[in-house]
């Protein structure tokens, strides 16, 4: 579904995630699977209830040589039967099937939440990826502007005979390198915007918000390891284990009696004459108990198979728990490192700015070669990019940490 335009001038992360939830995605597919599981539960519950039916049958039986019906199982040459009532069946397997369907519905609900969070994570990464691309382009423009100004001053000094030609050439090369950085950053920006647009189903993406410039370390401490147990992946694995246990009960049910019953009101007569129909009208109740005795070991094989699948589900749940704990520890380490990188990059950029100022002053005073000034500008450009990358990594790591603790 394409959305032709964005009303707001700036697209926030919350708006982007809200738009993404309406697009065709794995999340929408998970929602459909959840609704399908809900119908399975409804059907399983309904199978325990008696079914209402109306049955009308007509039988013709040819006459034998004595004038009676040819087939002994039929009561007369013509037989008319109409029964209206209820019929049903009951066994341990049907009861377990309801429990199984309920567990699978819980698993589907958890799967929907897993898909929603995965989509939110993807949108967050794409959104901040676009913000990073915009920040890098801005940084490249700043670096190019500074390089062009330095080139202009150096060219004027060369034309005035105050500096050698090599200084002017070095200044032009510095400008050329910064211009190439800008071309590359614009390309990356266009790609990032296109990826975000495709994810959100938009014809064009409005301006995204800039990267947050800091992360509160106290907020990180609020994401404790106990939140791992709230992950929907773990709830899904637990529900699947419950469903596997219900399958064991269903398999065992094949060894237990199976009950069928019916209760009807109607008639069974050799004529549709009202007097005859009235005389043959009544109530018919039947019940049957089917006791299994021997089926060549098929039931026992299904029980063993169901138990193996139950063990497999239990192992999968344990593996999921371990994976989630590893994901939490990894996310926490990443966000801690990213925050430290942000602070380090900020200090490094301050030093790079000061280094450019000092180097240019030394060059103009004749105390340093032009290479010192151009190298200082290159270092500043690199530190600007490094800071934006660290800010992006910090936000993505924080999003992973939130997901790791079930938020």
C-alpha cells in the first residue's frame, strides 16, 4: 500500500513505525496466522458440542415372490424416515484438541508480537540509517565548505607570490577529496531514503529527525536481565511446548473408548399417510462406545512420536532461552560501547577542530608546511563522520537492548 504524501514536514520515528504497521509485511502475515489459529480453537471447542441435524430418507425395496420386501434389512417395500435432533461424539482426544488449539493460539499471538517487534527494529534501523546518511552529507558539506575557503585563500596567496604553487595544488587536492566525500554521501543518502520509502510504502520520505546527540546512561541501567523472561519468543516456545504435550494426550486417546450418541424426534413408516406417520412417530436415542483393542501398534507408535516432538519442543524452549540471554548480554555490551564511542568521538572532534585552527595559523605564519593544514582538515572530516556513525550505532544498540528485555 503506497501512501502518496506525508502531511508533517518532519517524519518522526513513531510516525514511521505506525506507517510500517499498515504495510504488507511479516507482521501482517503473522496477524493472519493468529486469526487462523483463533478459528482452529473455535472449531475444536465446537466439536465437543452436539450437532443439530434434520435427516429425511426414502427407501424402495423390491418385492420378493411372496409379495414382501426382497431385502430383509428393510422393513417394507417403501420406507420413509424423517429424524430431527442432535448427534455428537466424545473422547479424550477431542478434549485434548481444544487444549492444543488454545496453546497454538497463544503461540500465534506471541508470534505476532515477535513479528511486530522485528518490524519495529527494522524500521528503527532504516530510520536512523537515513538520519545517519543525512548527517554524513551535512558533515561532508561543512568539510567541503572549509576546504574551499582554504583553497581560495591559498590561491590568493599564491597569486600574490607569498606561497609556492605546490601549496595551491595541495589545497585543490584537499578540496577535491572533500568534494568526492560529498558525492559519496549524497549517493548514500539517496539510497537510505529509498530504502526507508520502500519499507514504509511511501512515494517520497519527508525529512527525518536528526540523530539524538546523547544517551542517558541511567536509562541503560533500567534494562535489567529479568526482562528477558518477558520476551514473546519465550512465550511462543512455551505455548508450542504446551501444544506438543496436548498432542501426546491426543495420541493416547486412541487407546481409550470413543463415544458417539444421538437423540432424534421423527417417524419411520411405510407410507406418508398422516395416520400412519402419526402412529410411527416417536423419539429415538442411540449411544455407541467403541473400545479399541488392537491396531498393529499404530497407536503406540504415535504416542512415542508425540513424546519425541514434546521433547524437541522442550529442547527448543531451552535453546530459545539461552539465545535470548545471549542477545541481551550482546545488546547491553554494544550499547555500553557505543555510548563510550560517542563521548570519545565528541572529544576527538573538539581536538580536530582546534587542530585545524592551530595548523592553519601556523601555516599562515610560515611555521608549518601546507600539508599540516590539509592533514588537519582531513582529520576533522573523518572525526565528523566518526561521531555521526557512533551516534547511529548507539541508537541502534539501544533499540536492540529494548527488544532484548521485552520492551
